[in-house]
């Protein structure tokens, strides 16, 4: 095995992305580290504004160079890609690493037929002949569940439904056989049934192709059963990471617990969110001193407001979290109880 084959597919180390703004330095991503092995899936979950998109774009090297202060490294198959120039990055994008975004209309060209958009992408990245690219495009549309692919190839994006357009985007992303797919809220704009179909399609393709995937979403319900592991983000940081099942059954972070409770339950009348998390995420130009979730946390004590908890191991394999009074521990239960007494 070469060094590149031994190293994880993706290793992100202490990644920071801060924006210079009129209000000061905005700490959108603030010291994130994680690894992703080949063929594995990682869910990145957090409320809107927690830094998920900035993190994905930072990993891809897709952020404008201007008013950004970066730190940390991104290694892809052992190679530091945070130092690559535009040309180097372009070789990776669309071939090794592909992305699917929330709104396919912003990525598809409205005046170019679907077929040409896929074949041009294929020809650019793989050097396929026109005829080969055409045949491959039809096969790709079929593989992502688009009926009558030959007819669809001749159509324009606006002739397709939102779900069909997202399938086309997935076909484009898969065209070059990437080893890593980054899907940022790929189904947020779609209705619930179509969402589930698209998410299951992504999972099936990921498995078939043994491709690694990062699935970014504000909805923890989306990652259940579709990812191997989950990283929970809050205010620019990963605050808990665990195998997906462990996260749902044995979460340690009160924030994760609150997210689990806020998953909309389709079975419930009116699709009510059972417990929306009270309060709002902090202003990241002025993050709180201690734990960033403390101002909204039912478990928080003085220590939480003073000292930032470091990420530590739970004892279960692959499970880390950052909390002084964790859920499901005697310290956590005692903190919750004292807060209840003091409030009454
Ligand atoms: N170019 C930018 N300049 C300044 N702030 C930004 C910029 N892009 C994103 N942000 C801020 O960074 C934070 C994280 O944003 P984002 O990653 O889009 O959140 P998420 O995807 O989790 O909803 C937000 O508060 C957002 O306003
Ligand atoms: Mg986002």
C-alpha cells in the first residue's frame, strides 16, 4: 500500500474560516477536525447558520479568497489540498470530488438542454467521445431513476419537476465516478415524499459505487439510517461526533438531545415540531466565552458559561462530545435537577 492509500480519504485538521465583516471577525467555522474513510458516509447536522455550508465550501476550496481568514488543513487521499491553486482544485472538482447543492436551478444552465450539460461535463473531465458521452448520459439518467432518459436528454431544466432536476444534478455529480460526494441540503427545496426518494437514491448510489459521502442537513431526521456517522455542528464547531445509531440512542450533548427532540414527526398530526430549541444561535462575531450552547441549555451551570468544554471521548468507539454536564450521566442529571429547582 502506498501512503496515499493508507491515509483516510479526507482528513480535516483544525479548519477555521473567518470572514472580515463590518461588525468584526465572523467565526463561521472555528476549529473543525474530522476524518472520513473511503466509502463511508458522514452526516453534518446543525441549525441554520451553524457553519455547515461554509465548512463544505472550505473543504472543497470553493470560497472566495478575499475577506477570508483561513487556518488548518484539508488532506485528500494524503495530499494537502488546502494549498492547491485553481488549476489543481479544478482537477479534483467534478472528477474526484463532486457536489450536489440545495437548488439545482442555480447549478443547471436554464438555456442548455439536459443532455448537453451532462455530455459536456463528461467530455471535459473524462475526454469521452461525443457518442460515448451521449450513451453514458442516458445510462446515468436511467440509474438515477429518470424514466424515458432519451426524451429527457432533449429537454431544458424548466421542463422537469424539482425532484427530477435534482436527479439530473446527482447524475452530473456521479458522471465522472467521484470518490467523494458532498451533498449540501440536497433535498431541502423538495416536498417530503420526493425528499425521501432522493435521499434513498443518494444512499443507494453511494453504496453501489463505494463512494464516500458527506450529507449536510439542518434536519437530524434526514441522516438517520442513511449515514454511518454524524457530526453535530453548533456555532462553527463540531460539538458531538458518533456512529449514527450511537448518536440517536446515547447522545451526550444537550444540543444533540434538543435536535433529536425537534425532528418533525411525519406520523404526528400536523407534522408538529415537538420541541423547537428555545433561543437562537449566538452572533459569531461575539461568541459567548464558555460553551457556545450554554445560553440555551437546560443543563448549563456556571462552569459552562466560563469554560469552553473540550471534545472528549465517551468511551464508546468513535464517540466524542464537548460538554461539562453530559446527557445520560449522573453529573448531567444533577445539573438539570439543580437548574429546575433554582427556576421554581
Ligand atoms: N461570505 C460571508 N461573509 C460573512 N459571513 C458569512 C459569509 N458566508 C457565510 N457567512 C456566515 O457564516 C455563518 C455560517 O453560515 P453557513 O455555513 O451558511 O450556515 P449553514 O449552512 O449551517 O446554515 C452564518 O452566520 C453566515 O451568515
Ligand atoms: Mg447551508
